[in-house]
C-alpha cells in the first residue's frame, strides 16, 4: 500500500510539472531554462514511476 501511495504522489508531482510547463510555454517571454529543468524533472519522475510500477507487477 505504501508503494501505491508513493506512486500516487509521484503522479501528482508529474501532473503539477506538466501544468507549470504548459503555463510557462504559454507566456510571451517563456524562460527556456525553467522549461528545460522542469521537463528533466518530469522525465525523472516518469522513470521512477515506471520502475515502481514494474516492482508492483513482480
């Protein structure tokens, strides 16, 4: 159960970053460094979620 809670938390963080990226990209003077950083963080979260999902299945 703790693993599922952790997955849920990671998923929430992933969605939050997605919204931040979308909002920043919509700005006329979007900060490309922020966007790049958030995309990297989002990818790390996705990788961690996939790893945990794989653990749950086995």
